[in-house]
C-alpha cells in the first residue's frame, strides 16, 4: 500500500470514529471512555490540536474542540454530558494520571 492510500484510509477511519462518538453514541460519557479506554473525545481533540501544531498551524484547545465536537464544547456538554458519580470521578483521576498526565 502506498503512503497516500494509507493516509486516506487512516483519515477515513478517524472520521468514522468521530461519527460514532459524536452522532451514533453521544450518550457514552467522556468519563466512561476515559475510565475504560484511557482516552475520550477531549483526547481526540487534543491529538488533533497537537497534529496541527506539529505542522506549524496555530490552533487553540477550544478551536480544536469546536472542530472535533462540531460546536462549542460547552454547548455539547450541556446537550450530552451528565453528572458523574464520585466513584466515576475517582476512577477518572486515576485514568487521567495514567493516560494523559506526563509522568516523566
């Protein structure tokens, strides 16, 4: 497989993942994704921002989130996010530390 085809397939898979998380399953909470998989929608938007930065494109965290979420993040949260239980919040702190925080 040539590099261009690989890139196009990877981009298509990313778009399908985004569609699944944003349109097919907006009911799945970010905290549950982080607790179970070690990443969430916010991670995906951060990775998008990091990829832009690596290519010399200036992009803020809020701009990347709006691109990924298709709307301002606070609007998406108001429409889709529910309050997390104390147990889920504690699990999140652990998952976030293990998967997002730079421990070097």
